[in-house]
C-alpha cells in the first residue's frame, strides 16, 4: 500500500473498531452481521488491508452508519469541506482509474458524492446495494458505458442517467481515452434494522 492508502486504511480501521466497540459487539458478531470473515474484519480494524467498496458497504450497513462515516473523521460542525485531492480513494482500476468518495451525509438516509475516473478499458462492477438505493451519474469527459442488469447505455460528456443501485450494475470505459464522471448515491434507511434491534 502507498502512504495515502495506508493512512486511509488506518482511519477506516479505527472508525470500524470505534463503532463496533460503541455497540459492545465482538468481532464475531460484526463479522456475522456484515457477512464478512472474521479474518477480514481483523485486518480492516488493524489497517493492514485495503478493503473493497463492497466489503466497506457491508460493514457500514451492519454498523448502521453510512460509508462516509467510515472514511471521514468526525467533525463537530455540520459543515464539512473536502479540499481538492483529499477525498477517499476507495477503488483503483488497472488502467489508472479511481473512485473517490468526496462527500457524504450520515445515516439513516445516506447520500454519497463520488468523483470517478476510468482509464481506457477500465471496468468497475458493483453488486446490488441495499434495497431502495438510487444512483445519479453525469459524464464530465469521455464516454461511459453503464450496465444495469440486462440493459446498457452509452453516455457522452454532458449526458446523465438515473438508475436503481439495488441491482447489479457496472461502469465501463469502452474507449481509448480517459473518462470521468460524477456519481451521487442515495441509500435510504441505513442501519434501520440495526437501530430497531438495539431498541428491542
């Protein structure tokens, strides 16, 4: 891991451990709730692994917090500013692409704002997110192929699309030029099950 990724992994690990301990959960309880192995969870908490976006989503959902809560240190002010270059890079592509989480809100209704770059031929597959998740995407430069279940759509710079994020989907750069897009993800009711279980 390079220095930036190592620092982010340490931040994520500390936040996961803090959230887990605040709930008085064991590693086994969180692993079972999130559907990840205990070994993976130990590595995440120790900051020795760069977990996939899917793994982080499963952990954040199990904890009842949004993904942004795991990658941003808590701040006492309601206004959070992310300076250029300071977002959390949570995905890297073989051709130099990056998925950077630049801003997000807290649970229960989480909104994430991403800045994505796909190098020529880069392809990011995403599993289905939690029920009710919606995504909005606008292409800033280049060409993006969006695949949603059995449908596919080619978008050029300036084009936008809205689609359900609770089904399998992917983002593809089919061209020989770099492509970039902004992505907003709305995930309603994050942690609703966890919160109701806590109050029972």
